[in-house]
C-alpha cells in the first residue's frame, strides 16, 4: 500500500443510479469512486464496463480492455487495466488512480497483465488477484470479493492470510480496534481516537466539531471531551487551541506556580499564584518572596519600595538616581567588565537574542546558519546542526531542506524525486528535469515518471511542444476529442472539467474553465505542476494566467521562458526587469560580482553585500570580505557609522580585543541601520530559497 486514499472516497455499498451513466447501468448497480458515480453492472449484458462506463460491444479497443463481457460485467481485463467490482479500470486513469498505486500501465517489476500490483492505502490486495478477479478490496468493504472482505469503519488495513475479513490497522474517526478484525465505536461520541471502546474517559483526541477539548484524567493520558468553558470550574485549567485541542493547567500557558488563570483570544493571564506564593515584579512570575528593595503591598504583587524603580527588564528594583543598566553593549541586560574595552555581554534584554560574538539582535535569522532558541531564561542564537538544512526552525529542527531531503531531520527523498514530503517514490512534490509528476489521490504528492513522448491512440500525445524547466509536456493530443490537462492527454473517462464544454478540437482545448489557464493547447492549474511553476494566479474568468511567475510570460497563451537572470520579459530576447543578483547592462542581464547580493549600474557596483562581505561607506565598487575587516570574521554587516561589526567568527569568541564585537560606540540608529542591511540580505535570501524550493515546486 503506497498512496493515501481515504476509504470514504470509495463507496463500500451499492448505490442507486442517478448520474450521467445511470441510463446504461442495471438498476441499483452503481457506486461512488471519489466524486464520480460509476456502474458496477451494465443493463446491456454484452456491454464492456470500462472505467465505470458501459461501452457498447464493437467500440474501438473495448474488447482489448474488457474481454468476454457477460451479464453486464467484464470477464477479464487487458494490459494497462485491472478489475474492480466487475469493471476494468486504467492504471493511469483518474478513477483507477484512487484504487491502484501502480504507475501508468502497471509497468513495475513483477507485472502481471490485468492485475494491480500495489493498492492505494485504504485498500488491500486480494490474495487471489487475477485478470478475471478483483485486484483491490476497500478496507471498509464488508461485502468484498472472492470470500475476502474489509472491516466496517476501517480506514487502513492489512490483507487477511485466509478467507475472511482483513486486519484493520487504523479505524475511522471515533472507532477503536487497530490490529483486529473489528472497529468498535468509542464510548464518547466526541472522540476522534480512543484507547478503549465503549468505555468513557478513554479519549486520546477529540473531534474537530462539538466538544473539541480533551480533559485528561489526573495522572492519565486519556480523558473526556468537553467544551472550552467546561475545562475547569475553578479556573485551574484553560482551553488550549493548539492542535490537538485540550484543557491545560495554567502553568502551561503562563509560568511556574500559577494556580488560576483566564484566557482571551490571544493570551493566557495568570490571576492567582499557588499557596504561599506572590506575584513577582510586573506580575510575570509567581515567587515565594519579593526581590530586594520590594514588597507585596497590594494584590499580592511585589512592587518597588519608595526611592527605587524597576530596571528595563522589570526583574529588580534599582535606586532612582542610578542607571538601570550599567552595560554599554546595545540591548545588553547583563555583562562582565562593564564600561571597559573588555566588556562582554552575557545576557540580552528579554526581546533580544545573544549572538556567538556576544551582541544582541532582534532575530537570529540575521545570521545565516543560526536559529533563535533559549537556554534557561536567556534567549540565544544557536547554530543549525541539521545536515542538508538551509534554515532551521526555533526548535532546532529544519524548516527548509535542500533539494532531495525532507522533514525536520532532512531525511533523504527517494532517488526519483527532486523534492518530497516523505521517503517513498509516491511522496514526490517535484521531479528532476526530464521527469513529470503524476499526482496521487491527495493531489499534493505523487510519482515521477518519463516526460512526454509522441505516440498514437487514446491518452497519447501527437506533439510534445511545451517545455518547462527542461521537462517536455504535451501540446497536442493524438485523439481529436482529447486535450492536454496539466501537460498530459486526458481521456474522456478520467478528465475533469478544466476545459469548457464544446471547446475541444484537434487535440487541444480552445477555452479553459474558470480558475484554470490556457497554455500551449492545454489547461493548467496554478496549484499543481507544471502550471504552478509558470503562473502564480489565474483570472477568475476567461481561462487566462493573470500573474506569471518570475522568469516566465504567456504571449498569446504560448509560454515564453525568459533568458537566465531575467525576471520579466515579453520575448526570449526582450527583458524589462532582471532578477536579484543580476543587473541590466544594455539589453542583457549580467550576473553581479560574487561579493554582491544585489548590484546597480554595473556588475561590480554592489547595492547590498552578499553574506560574508561588507561595504565601506565610501566605496562604490565590490564589497570586501568580512575577514578583511576583522581577522577570522565569517559574517558581518556594514555599519552606518562607527566601527566594523562582526556577527560570527571562526571560533565564536568575539573580537580580538576580548570584548563584545558590538561594543563599538555605535548609536542606536547605527545598530538599526545595520539590522536593516542584514534583514535585506538574509530576508532576501530566505525569500529566494522559499520561492525556489517551495513556490517553484509547489504541488
């Protein structure tokens, strides 16, 4: 089992016929596959049941797909098709893909004509699968086939070893029984998952509607589902909206030793401390006794005595005539060697982060390769240690991996994928040049296969006239009544409504449906490849791309790929705007000097420096390496005025004088200017990486 297709998409019981195929179906012999009604038995006994439709005998190639029809059902299935509930379904078809995970044509090792080798998750492969027997059985199909059945209310399962029901590995929401042949309703109707059936107080997760909050029993991981206002009668618990929603103790949303609290739309506020505790200064903690020079005078809250005031951090009371912070390092709370050239900041103000070179900044993402974290009560910048990671998240896991890797640990993708969300060949989110992505039932991931190749017949391409990022796609289909849908010829039985009725002629679509855009004879979605690479948004009506992606344009609904470095063009030779990292010289976009992140007027006139470089205020040329400003410096910023500033050194011990590298006499305005420069570089880089690795490959 490979791809995810919830069993609820496939009806387990026969349904009355009411759709467009109803007139040819035998009364009551219909089912739903996804949102499509299909026949399970034809009214005319000699009809061929193909992809859920009754095809009259003698129709072109019908016998090759569905052989020896009898009593309105197929006797066996031909090459490229498999049997499901009496009909033959195409491996690559839109309906067949919801059931069978085989690639197009079933071209896998161990291929057997007319048999699906791997069923989609939510189905199990019948032990007696054959060209004349059903290949896949739904995990919740209690009727089944050939004495093999699914389990009522089962979501995923393993096939039975003998005739009878499958072994359910996961029941539907609200049911329990994984690892058994039955799924029993949880004792609480509001449970999404439970650890025991029929028994109350055994919920481990609540449903997304009704009573949504899990209130755990004392000392247990399970409990009951309640409404938000039922979490607590004494205000010791509050409703936490973080998924999965639950009732949490006040200490989880405020601070240690908080007894009662209230919750607003945006925050949780402590209203009382535990016994023998008082609110600390600023009501930011619950403590056993007030700090020096303060007392709990009113509302059980510590306040400064007369003649004293709160320091900037509101953590202690200092004399009214003394500086609240003796450290000269900008935004530093605590330091050693204060007011000397050996001053080293050891802790920043609560809204700042301490860098490896002992300075304080707003966000650690200013320093490439670092992320914002905490050590005790201190905010610090930590180095991202995840291999193959481009940017870490606040928990130290990876937020953006290099191509070919996924997840917080940047685990490797399957070798067939360019980018992915999992480690199997079915988890690809984009493919390497020369390969196309065939989406699975979720529409978010799929498998990478061969690019367009010309051929003849149903579902084949006459001309592969569209190329997107090195991969060929179809521009004209072989059959006149078919058209390219997301770059692949869509047969009538499987295509969706991307092309307006009556607009398909000569193997192309002339007018695309609203919400899609026309390109080189086909209709494309902006949420799936290759359309998402080319177009950011389509017009709500008219079937036209409204906003092309950078590097592309659509002229007369034909794709134009701009030349390297060009962001906006009308022809391959005409560029109106260059990408970041390039500058327009004459009619061409020239790559900036390696020291420039962006440049202007010429390739060596840096506007913003690349990471590892800085710009002298008087210079109009390339940027200088950080190591030229301070020996051993790897990352730095150009100061607005004053001394050169280093963010990261080879050994992360600060500058050569032993003090904080930001102890330079810089004004707040200078530091702010530096921060702006760093934000431009790092923000631009992160934005570019997100665009390149996510937006360009979005599924």
